[in-house]
């Protein structure tokens, strides 16, 4: 299902009444390179439908650049399920959350991604995602929307290799690589007392150290470990700790 998520930015005008699941169904009827059709589907989405789609698309692109289904299930299940379940959205039960409805008021694109993830950790969904986006500053939504527009214009099939090669600059503008080594990253994670601090640790890993951390993280997930020092992942942990 993650192939459907290309990180589309907001469409023109106030939008329509399609839910996020309806937008995905509409995409299925578009030709491979039919940009007008894809944009038309997204433009027909309700504000909530578009926000849910953006949240799912950005989660997949930020956390699972290789499109691995296990990764998507582990990191973006809530966003994908919330999108699929949002069908036929007309007027909602009432207005969405006002100021303060988002876990944080994001001023950067990275903070916007952290906000989406905090919604999941807090067990919140639709309104929380929308609040993250609507309460974010232009410095957050601008780079975020740029990714969506780049993917829609250059990678209509949302192929990961295409996204990396065609929209790498936009992805880096949103989530620039950090400077932390793998060892510094896991030390940061072990000392994190709050979910936001935990997420900030992950996003600070350097480009050179990211493969080492990803290997450890994947091993921990695959072996259902409760901590990073899982015996089944001792080799990956030692490699990470050696990266100073």
C-alpha cells in the first residue's frame, strides 16, 4: 500500500469531499504518467483527507525510503490505516482542534514530521495530523509541500529510487542529515525521557552513520526485542558502538 503514497502537497482551492481512502482509490484509475488525473484526485480530497494522505506519505518517505512493508507496518501503520479508513468524508462532526491542538507547533519541516509521529505515540489520529499541519509555520509546511509536488511531478508511480534521485534535494531540505555518530545516537536514545526527545535523537544521526543505526533498528524490530542491547542483535550493536 505504501506505493500509493507520494507525499502530495495541498491541491488548489478548498478541496472537495473525498476521504483519504477515496483519494487512493481515485489514484488507481489514473494512467501511469497522467499527472492531471493524479492532481485531480488529490484536489477532490477534503481538507482532512488531504492532511491524512500527507501524513501517511511523509511518514513512509521519511522512515522507509526503500518501501519495505515491514518497515511501513512498524513505523507508519497508524497513518496508513487512518488514511484507508477515511472514506466519503463530508463535513466532520465539528471543527478540528484550534490553536494548541497539535502536540507541538512546528516551525521546521523536521518538527512537522516529529509532530506527526507524536500523534501516533499519543494514540491520536485524524484531527491531530491536521492540527500539526495547520498550526505549523511556513518554514515547516513549505519544504514539506515541496516534496509532495516534486514526487507528483517526477515520480507518478512513487518509486523509491525515483524519489531519491529526483527529489533528494527536497527530502534533504526537510530532513537534513544530522551530525551524530551511531554510538552518540543510541546514547541519546537511552537518555531520552520523553517521546519528542527520542524522535529528535533519531533525526540527528549523520548520513554516514545512518546505515549502522538502521541495521540495528531493523534487527531489534525483526527479533521483537524490547531494548537495543538485545542478544540477537549484538553484532549490530557492537558495530554501532564502534562508530564514534
